[in-house]
C-alpha cells in the first residue's frame, strides 16, 4: 500500500497542498526506507521522520496532531510527496479518476431519473412532489413562499 494511504483523506489532501506550496524545507535519507525532513507548518517548522515500509510503526512528527501517536499527519504526507514527486502525481491522478467516475455515475443516475419521471402519470408526479415537499422543511417553505405566495 502507498504510504500516503495510511493517512486520513484530509491529511492526504493537506499534505499534497503542503508539498505543492513548497512547505518541505529539507530532507535526507537515513536508511533504505527511513527519511527525515523539516516541514514548515503554519507557525513553526516540524521535525518529520517517515518509514515508507512501516508507516505507522516508525513514522513520527512533532506537530500537535501526530506527536506521541501512530497518526500519519499532513507533514508526513508532504515529506513523502517531496521525496517521491511521482507519487504526488499518482495521488492526484487517482483523485481525478475518482471524480470522473462520480460525475459519470451521477450523469447516468440523472438520465435514469429523468426517464422514470417522464413515464409517470400526472397523479404519480403530484404525489411524489408532495411527498418530497413534506419530507424537507426548507424545500416545503421555499415552495410555499416562491410558488404559492404565502
């Protein structure tokens, strides 16, 4: 599994942002799988160590979020992407592909919904509309205000 996937999705995105904004000040390889670096946070520079083979076992950061835990934080992800920039590209390619798949799925779903709605009778449409309006307060209130005039 890729190192960055050991982090939360939020830390992955924030780490990528830190990488792209050159927040990784320096890094050096300690041994085959361990790297140490300095990453600029909002208010200070953090000491970051990552182990690309054993992320949760030997990775450390002295930021408030990760210090003393097994959490893979944004600073660790940023350092990883600085060391392996092709992995940062891979991360963004995966995100882009996922977004394309979601858009395609949503488009297909909308087409099916439109087809189904067109097949409904007027009475079925009225009942479905009322059911939707009664289930969502703000939708009901906006419909009354904008369409009915009360």
